[in-house]
C-alpha cells in the first residue's frame, strides 16, 4: 500500500506551523483508495508572504475553526502506521521538508515523536529521468501533462503518487522492483529527527554530472581567458534565475564594458559566491539606465514582485555607487548558449 503525504505551513517564522496535511492512500497498483485534506489550527499567524507569494486553497477562517494537531494526533498516527501488518510505502515530494515540518509541529505541540520510514519522489524522479535540478511538482505535472491544484495538500500528495507511478511505468517494473533497480534505502524518521532516503543510482548520476560540470567549467574559464571575454559577476539568486530560464532572462551590469556591449555579443556570467561557476550567454537586447533604481522603477525585474529594498540590497552587494555613476547601468536580455 502507498500513503502519499504533503504538508503546508503558514508561517516561515514559526517552525511546525502546519495547517494542512494532504493524505492519499493507494493500493499496490496505484489505485486511489482515499484522498483527504486534514485542516489543522496551528495557533499562529496565517500568512502567505514566503520567498514567493503562495496562493493557498485554505482560508484563514477554515484554519481558525479547525482542530489543532493534538486533537488529530491519533488519526495522523493511524494513517502512518496502518494496522502494523501491512508494508505502507510513505512518500512525499521533497520529502525531507514534509518530515521536518511534521516533526516540528509535533514537538511544538508537546506530542510524542512518530517513527516511520519514507521515500522521496523528487529523488526518484531525478534518478529515473536523469535530472539534477530538483524538479518541483508543478514542473513534473507539466511534463506529465497532468492538471492539479498546486499548494493544496491533498492535490500535491496525489501528484507525488502520480510521479511514483510514472517512474515505475518508465522503468517497466513494480515499486519493489524499482527499489531494487535504483538501489533505494528508505529514509527513517524517529525522535523528531530523520535520515534521508538514499538512492544508489541518483548518487552515481550526481557524481557523473559533477565530473562533467568540473570539466565544462575548465573549458569555459579557458574560453573566457583566451578570448578576453567580458565576465559579468552576479549574486546567487540572479545566477540561478539565469541558469534555470530556458529561453531568455534579464541581467543587470555596470562596469567599464557597458558602453562597448551590443546586441549579438557573447559574454560570460559568473556567480560570485561559493563555487564561482560560469556559463555563456548571448545578448539579444540592451536597455541603458542611469541607475539601478531606474531599472527597478522600469518594472523589468527578473524576480517578480521583489521589494525594492531587496533588489537594491543584493544589487549593491556586487556593484558600487562609483561605477554606477561613471558607467551607468545596462539591462540585458540574454539567452544561454548551450554546451
């Protein structure tokens, strides 16, 4: 039997502020037996101002009128443990997050910890389809042509179940056979702590990609040095947005090269924190501004709805006022040059 779970929390400042637990039970052939969204009163402020604003399907009024996790503890425990005689495969997408949230919710409420084993469909999907960037439920649903309501806990749980079903179909095997083929060792939760799932195939793929990436970065550094290429240094958030955008993205720079750049030029983008990774982009459009504030006020931001102070803070971590005054700012629309 499978038990897919998904937890939603409502306050990033309160660990364990779980207000919704989606649970979907299915038989060994992935036939859904039940689907529930357990609404919980977390006894804290309900907000949606996370890193990205989230549209939850549950209202503040629903949460306020719901029982708290103390009243639901026995029901949650029964779902995870079953009758004690059946092997329940507990699964979630990016499972460590859900396990951590449940642990914190129980600890915060002064309830005994729960002990169970679980698997992560994000890791399994990555191993089966050879993707290394942590595919989210929304992207997986799009690739699988499935409609679902994101951030509705029972819908997210069912989507995780669909991912596991798709992975078994791709590998043409049952779930027990999938565990063997991928070298899965289930994660374990106990005493408000957990050890994450292991997947031998995923670890092998990650090591392979690590070597490939290291060799690619050597080639790019040699390329940049050999061509005296323009290197634009950016913060981690901007770098990741540029790397993940499949078609085009925005890049803001100001240095001595700004006045020389033109459409069609190839430049190198470098992350200035941690591992100084490079990739190559081609400029398809240039707009020039007097200041970074003018860029923000233009509305052309690569982080949607980012507050002005956040944008300017991370921008000036890598650019000083003097360069802004001397060279102005170029807002570039760029496309990645594939390997």
